C-alpha cells in the first residue's frame, strides 16, 4: 500500500486501485475538514475518525 500523488486518489493495495474506497476516504476527509474549520469538531477527534476509517477501508481491501 502506498499513496501516490496527493490525497487518497492513488491508494494502491495489492496492485489494484480501489476508486470507491478512495472516494469514501476523500469525502470523509472533506467533511471532517469543514467541521474542523467551522469549530464543530476537535482535531484529535477528527484524527481518530480518519484513522478508524482508513483502518476499516484497508481491512476491506485486504479481504477482496
């Protein structure tokens, strides 16, 4: 697994790019960023949510 370029669009696992996983992670990151900038969520909590989502997506990709 290695990100290439910017963001999660280049997430590669086992040689295959899973565009759906990349889109879900990007959407989550954008949403958390908006909430963070508006003061609706703390940085620590946002990081925890993002880490959990990344772990869940990678676990799903490993099963495929």
